C-alpha cells in the first residue's frame, strides 16, 4: 500500500466548443475537495484548445486544486520554454502545478505541425534529455549546461524557481519508458484504457527495479492512474471500473493496496459526464478516502 494520502481528480478533454463546461467542472472539483485536474495535450487536434492556455486560465479561476497536462506532447513543446512556463504558473498559482510528460505519439500529426518525426528509441532518449533540461532550469544555479542530442543548454540562466517542486510524471508504457520513469521521474501516469491491473503489477516491478538500480527509493515514484469507465446507477456490474459506486470503491482500494496507486484521475466513458463526475466525487471518493487512510 502507498504511504501517501490518496488523491483524486478529473481528466478533461480540451474541446474548444465545451469551454464553459470545462470551467464549471473545474470549479466544482475545486469546491468539492478534489485534488487534481489533468488535461490531455494534442496540439494537432483542430477542435481542441491549447492545453497550456486552458490550464493557465483554470488555475486563475481556482484556489486549491492542482492542475497538470496529462500528458505534454514533448515534440511540440520545447522543454526549456516549458520549464519556464511551469515555474511561472506554479508561482502564480501558489504551488498548484504538476507536469505530466510524454515522449510523443501520432507522429504524422506532429510532423504536420512542423515537429520532428522520431523513432521509439529517439523519443525515449529525447525525453530523458528533456527531463535533464527541465530540472536544470528549476535549479538555483547561476548558469547551467546540459549536453544532448535532441535538447541541450549552453549556459542558460535558470529562474524563476517554481513555488514548490512540481512532480514530473511520465506517461510510460513500453519497457524503455518504464525504466526511464524509475530512473528519472517523480511519478508514473498509466491509463486504464491500456493498463489493466495485471499490467500495472508487471510494469510497476520494472519501474521499482530501475529506481533501485539508480539508487532511488522506489516508493518515491508516484503512481497516478487515469481511470476510465462507467459508474452505473442501476446496480449493474460489468467488471473492473464498470459498475455501481460500491464496485468502484472496491476496485480503487485494491489498486491503492496492491499496486501502490496514490492518485486516481477520472474520465467517464459513457453516460452523462456531469452526472458520472458527481457520482465519482460524492459517492466513490469519500468512501475510498475513508478506507484508504486506514
């Protein structure tokens, strides 16, 4: 079981024609005691708002909830400028920004926007270099140099420092990405859509082994899980994350106990999303918090 308090949040899709509902759901999360708002980042989607602009706007409208890109599309966001943006918003929001970071996907779309087209190996190496750049620019050094094949610093001046230490949570799936997460990251961001419990267990062991090999305590690497599914109102139970609130409570407690998951970011997949989010916030979250704190 994770020793961290369990945190709960919402996963938002930045649809441009749905801004008002996004703002209302974030305000509801802030007022209802949820902890996290994650926003997916696909800059090439013509129907989507820019994720960083949306997160900045939502941060200005809230007072307690933390926000993060879930996850940043690194090939289209320069890591040095991203480090500055994260630090700036963290200061402005009084320490409420985290960084979800991904190596990239949908390479045709990325190339179509003028970004690079990378192989899997190149994307993993680029992500490792980006993490080094970001951490260097969050340091209190007067000048930093970071060598790199894809991203490098040649005497950059860090600053301002973030208000708190934003976690770098990596959306990792393959073996090399999982090893990188254990070696370099503060957290892991898997999604239920492609990471069922059996996968979580095997991948979690790979992350732990990589952390230990790097001389890190594996328990310092968070596990924040994007949970997608349906919370039913008629009592029907169709398996993992597809049933009544009681089923969800059971599933999330098992993930916390057995997989050390300490963050759950909810993305309803069927039904009326506002009602789904209310069931999650008002029926599932309090019960998991009560039992998960034992």
